[in-house]
């Protein structure tokens, strides 16, 4: 199993950063491999991704969510086998640290080689930088994310 841990500091208040992250259907704006996400209910999403030229679809379930603290999920069904957590840490009133941990099972030779040489780490790091740019260039003060709580 491959493990990726990446962090980015965003110059925005934790509420704005958290709210933007919960707008899952907007992930294609900053995640390079995501074609689309459809949120089917408070804890389920359907993903269409394109990785290494291969298109895949899968569902994910939010297994834990606490506003301005953490969101944990795992994939269900489909070919993808991964789980992860994103945490939000208030550095100051105007700066937030976002940390993503993703555990996934590469399938096929291309994904296994990519994981070995760190292509997946680089992709997540780039996506977090894109998220930072999105938040800092287009303030999300008015963005209303989902603020419900999903206990573990």
C-alpha cells in the first residue's frame, strides 16, 4: 500500500479553508486527476478520475467529519482502493495548515512504478498548491461548505 502525506499553509481563515474543501463538486478546479465528483448525500460521493490516461469511477464514503478539524473517507466499490484524511490546523486568524494523508493500493504496472518514483506524491503536492492558489486568489469568505458532523 502506498502512503502519501502532504501539507500546505494557506493564507486564509480556517473556516474559509474548511468550507471550500467541503465543496467536493468543485475539486476539479484544483485536482488535476479529477474529472468530476457528484455528492449523492451528506456522506457519499461518486468520483470520475483520469490517472495515467485511464478513466475510472468509484464511490467514496465520509467516515468521520468534524468542522474545521478533519474529514476522513474511504473508497467503496469500483477499482480504486484508498482511504484518507484531511486535517485543518489554525496557525493564526488568517492562516491555516492543511494536511492530506492518502493510503492507496496501486494497480497495474504503471501505477506501481509511479508510486515507487513518487509521481503520486508530486501530484498531491501540486493539487494542494492549486488549492492554496484558489483560496488565496479568490477568497472563499462567502463559500458555504457543509458544516455537519459525522462521528467516527
